[in-house]
C-alpha cells in the first residue's frame, strides 16, 4: 500500500506546470491567502508557451503577478475545478483530506489530472496520493470543470472491454456524462445535437451512447442513480498519451465560475477570437452561436466555449464543439446564457440584434448575417432527417422541433440584409 505522505490540506506550496515546463508557484499563507507567482525563467520567455491569455499584457509579455487572494485561487485556477454537485461529490469522495469549499485543498488533490495540459503538484515533490484505506486502493483524482455529473474514464478494448475510472496516476481519454433525474433524455439530447453540429460541418469530438452497465467501479458519490444512457465523448485535450492545453473563456476573461453567466457578452468572445486568432475563427463562433439560438440552447455560458493550444502551444485556435444540447424542452422560458446584441430572449434575435452584435464585435455586418443565414439553412437541411433524432425521447424531440420551426423565420430575417 502506498501511503499518503502529505494530506492535501497540509500542503502550502504548489508548482504549476504546463506539460513539463514549470511556469509558476501557488503559495498558501497562514492567513489562507493564495498567491500565484510566475517563474523568472518563464517570464523571460515572454510567456510562451501560453498559460492563459488572461495573464498576457496588451503590449506583449506577461502581466505582473496577481495580488494574493483571501480564501480563493486566481480565477484561472478556480476554473480548473468542478462546480456544484460534481464538486460536492469529489469533496465527499475525499472527505477528511479536502475541506468543503477550499479551492487550494481540492487543487492539491486533483492537480495531477486537470483539464488541458496544466498540472499542479506539491512543490516539495511529495506526492499527495489519497488512498481508500478501507479498500486499500487509490481514489479518483481527476478534475473536470462544470456542474453536470461526469467522469473522466478509460475505455478498454479487446476481450472484456468496459469503462473504468482512472486511479492513481492513470489518465482518462473520455468524458462520461451520466443521465439526470431532473432532465429526462439529456444524454440522447446532447448526442443528437453533437451529431447535428458535425453534420453541418463543425469540429466535434467522437461520441457514442453507452449503457451504465458498461462501467466498473463507479464510486457511489458520483452515481446519479438515474436510468438511461451515458454519453461518452472523446476528450480533445488528450491524445496519444499527451496533454493538449486548453482554456475556457471564463479563464480568458478572468471571471470566476460563479459569474460565468455575467459580465461578458457574446460580442466580447467574438472580439477576443478576432484579435487572438483571426476573423474566420470569430465567424466560426458566430455559426456556433446561431446553432445555439435555433436549437434552443440556453446554457452556452463562458465555460462552454474554449481555446485550444495545439503544437508548441504559442498560438490558440477555437476548440471543438462541446456541451451542446437543447435546454428549452426542460426550461420552456429559457433564454441565451449571455447577451447577444443587447438581448437574451431567443425570439428577439432577429437581424437587428445580429447587426448590433457585429458592430460591437467589430466584425463586418454582411459576413455575420450571411453566416447566421447559412447556419440556419444547413440546420434545416440536416436536422429533419438526422438519424440520431430517433434516440431522443418523443416529448423532448417535439419541443426541440417546435423551437427550430419558431426560430427559423426569425433568424432568416438576416437573409437579404447583408448588402444593405
């Protein structure tokens, strides 16, 4: 049995690594202040490979080190941790070693397997390996951002197959999203919406629906106790045993998870993509935004849009599509997660709102309106005959269909407007 040499709640200093490069240190002081400081050698590079656009100065290079924060981590690191019920489950799983609500404790526990290519490890080199004393085996120690009950899992091929949680130093290459008692058919709903996104030409990870019986050893803290299919999605931040760096737009804008529905509008994301990548990346975002509007997805908040840093990690690109589903079957009065051209109501998003969005994002109106119109046309071309529609429960599908029919003429007001 491997003994845990340091309980996470006793650790006071964590090294921050981007892949294998040390970029900084997080120190916890006796007053429970958390300070993040960049490594001098990393600062000398100008901040490459990029840890976060939020740390970069407008004139180039890195900003000054963030000021110490009482009882909280800098927003970039806070956004690497699970939220709400998923967080509660992980804290319960590590009860006794992680104090409820303590970000530093949880980061020290899960830091070896975070989203993207960031790792956060004890500075003294002592592994904080938490074991289940009753069963004499390691506990789950991965982090996935968000609130839905989802697990990082390994898929076994060959005889026996099956899906298991990574334990100890193992890495999961799939995300398993479990069914919900509150939202019937949510796995099938997202599966079909991902298929639609792929059908109209968007970059979408591989996905499949699997049975809960295919999973082995799910700790009771993570079991939703709901019947139904599990959505299995290939992680785009893992590949061939490598970590690929990503950051979501809450991290880009330095917004804490609790404020992911506030403070920033969709035109701010578009403008950031335009500046950091290209106008084409911003228009890809517009197409995904139009897809969210026509399918009734009211949950595309800051954490559901991400950048990916392929190759040497110096330049970002728009990450593949993820967390797309129709929310209106469950919340009939739902609206957009963020403001689009000054509005959130789906039915208000006719051509004038898209023009306002384009102007605020500093994108050409004709290109934005054309992108919206073409996305709506492609959705209607593929949605009604999409094979994956058949897996969605009938009542859920009826509500999605009604929304698509309602939104199509509203969004098609963009047609003919692009030359005016």
